C-alpha cells in the first residue's frame, strides 16, 4: 500500500476517529517542532567535544560542560546569574508596584480623557519601537550620571521597558473588579486608600502574579540593553550566554549547557505559574 | 465608572489620586521622554568622548549626508522589508491554521497552548544559540537530517543567499506562538449559536471557514498582523548571535544596523538620526494599523 492510498483511505474512518487522529498528529508535530530543538541541544550539552563534532547519536553522557560553565575560572556564569537575579527581582518588584498604583488611579478616579489617552498612546509607542533606538541616549545619559555599567542602570531600564505591559495588564484586571464592592467599602466608612489596600488589591492578586511573572521573565531574557549598558562587571545571563557563541573559538558544549541553564527559570515559572502566564500574555497581546 | 468624590481621610488619602500615578509618570518622563528629546538633539549632533568628557557639536548636514554614504544602509532596508514581509506572512498563516486546528480539538487544548507558548518565554539568546548549534555545517541537526536523506550539506548561516532565510525560520519558530495565542483566544470566543445555525443550514467546512469564521476572526487577525509587522523591527538578539548581519550585509536588519552604528562605529549622532527615522516608520505603521483595526471592527 503506498503512502498516498493510505492517506486517501482515511475516509473510511468515522469523523470522530478522524478528529482524534488529527489531534494526535497535531500534538506529535507540536512536540517535535517545539520540544525537539530543546532535546537535541540538551543531548549535546551532555556530550564530549568529540561526540558533538562527530554528531554522534549514541554517546557516554558527561557533566563536563556544566562544570565548565558553572565553575571554571574563565566562566562568568555564576556571577551573571546573581546579577540577573538581583536585577530581575528588583525591577519586577518596582514595576509591579508603580504600575499597580498608576493603573488603579487611572481606573478609579475621574482623570481628564486626554491625560489617560496621552499616557496610553505614549506607552504603546514606547512599547513598539525597537529598543536599540533608546539605548543610544540611555548610554550617554548613564555615562553622564556615572551609572554606566551598574545594576541601577539595568534595574531602571528594565522597569521602564516592562511598564507599558504592566500598566495595561493591571488596568484590565482592575476593570474586572465590580465597582459595587468598592462602593460598599466606602459606604462602610473606608477612605479611598483603605478601600484600595484592603478591598481591591486582594481581589487582583492573580493580576499581580501574572504581571510579576511576565516582568520577571522579560527582564531575565533582556539582551539588547544589558549588552550595551554593561561591561563584564555587571553582565547578565543573556550577555554571558551570547559570549559562548561569539568567541573566536566557539565552545559548543558549554554553549549548549549555558543555553539550557538560561532557559530553566522561564520554564520553571511557566510550569508553576502557567495559568497566570497564559492570562497575562493573552491580555497583553490583545489589549 | 468613577467615584467622583471619594471620601478623603487625611492628606495622604485625599491626594491619593495624584501621588499614585506620580512614580509611573516620573519613570516615563525620566527614561522615555527625556531620552526621546536627547535622541532628537543627538540626531543633529556629533558626539565625541575625550578624557572622560563628551563634546557635542551641531552637525545636522553631516549627519544627513552620512545617510547617503552609509554602505550598509541600502542592504539593511531591503533585508528588513524582506524579513518583515516573509516572516510575518508565514507566521500569520501558520498561526491561524494552528489556532483553527487546535480550536477544533475535543481535548487537550490547554496542553497544546502551554506547549506552544514555550518559545515566547525562552531567552532569545538561548534560542539563538540553539539554532546556531542546529545550523552548524558539520554536526548540526539540519545537516544531519539532510545527510540521512542523502542530500548534500547546506551552509545555513554562511551563504549570502540563505542567511536571511535561516534567520526568518528562527523568527517564525519564535513568534508563531504569539500569533497563535491571539487568534486562539479569538477562535475560542467565536459565537457558538452562529456556528450551529450555519451548520444546521447545511454549510460545509469550507463555507464555514470562508464565510463565517474568517470574517468573525478578521479583527483579531488584523491586530495580530499589525503587531507582528511592527514588532518584527525589534528582531535583534537572534541575528546578533546567528550571523551578526553577515555574511557581508546579507542578513543585516534594522536593529542590528543601529547597534553597529551606535556601538561598533561609535557614531552616536548618525545612529540617533537613523533611530529617529526608524521610530517615524514604526509609529506611522502603528497609526496606519490602528485605522485598519478600527475599520475591521476591533476596539
């Protein structure tokens, strides 16, 4: 039986069976295309240089590449890991705090329409332009201020690149809080600050988590700014990972290991905070 | 709905409306408005550093003249256009097909969505490295597959005719999930009663797709298209890692070219001028896209 007649013979299955077969085929395809590259790179990260260069499919796994990335004197990976953790955590905390406050104010109080519009138009414009266009003036300004190659510069810029999405996300989460709840709180004698803190904020905790998780991932992944506003002392994980690919003598094994290690935090957050990530990405992409 | 007269207890609470937006506005003013103004000033200046001091000189004519002597600019414009059109077209078609197919699944929609979101969350630098390994001429996965099929090995990143398309493939892998995510949400929101009515009236699958689903999905399709087309200009990390714009200028894209001018050639003034032009193009696309989106019936 040739492949063609076999495909044509799909017609003899019931629609329900065909639908299930389509589902299985889709899953298989998605797994091969999405997970395949990770598995292949993961396998290479456990190979010796010779096994990599010969493209061997069976090999004796070794941890050498990970040891090299994590503990060799040449590698800045661990230092970069600390920098990335500090920068991503700090910038996430700041951006969630200021975006939440601003979003609540815009949502709750009677602001002039032009003011809200101006803010939204400005944030969307800033969000869509290639960030490298801003890195030039940032570079000059941070040099003037003595902030070039500091974690402060990274935190500040990561706060501002995540601010637009954080603001839109929090606004849409506040919109989903029924106004009656707040009105009831105020009737019961809460002033506006207390109503915000004790009544509304607990209701948008899922929103805070979604915004926080996304801001953390985007800060963790950010490369363009970190590449140009830092040198070796404050290089983040992406900058160090990129070095593996650009050195004159490319070390393929450590390059694979470093890429896998850099991907872990995002995958872990994805695993634990999946619901929030999906919600955040969908809202952030559509709104 | 706003509460126009919130009961204020104390100054802190009475001025809550104002101080709560202040931090965000300050951050935006300091890190986007001021730098945007600085960028405009830089675009007509030449900036040099000597002994730790910067020197600014007003040289608008020189910066504009540089536009015509920049050897990589023409290639960059052409590459960027090709890249945006082809990559976004493929991403839209594949993303829409996936959204419709996954939307038709009886089970496992959530799992599929989780799986398909992964590429958006992986550090682009790691994606670049992964593909650099897979594209490797000697041992990369792609050439291994070609070899297994009895085909000759291909220089994915080293050939001037192929490098840009190898970058396109990476971008497609990275961003199909984004298109899928937007369109899948829209597919899930399709009104069931309309679908059932069409079904009862005897519409076949093609008619359902062509006459019912696609028109209803059009606003979401336009939103996805506009966003992808604009955000494609941001592509930097993967190009930087995979080809560095090469061989020659065969895969140089706008963000990478700006990086080179700013930080490899140290032409801050001319880089700023190119940046301003890039921003003008991107924002014009956004404005035009907004009109189309409004025309297509989305918010």
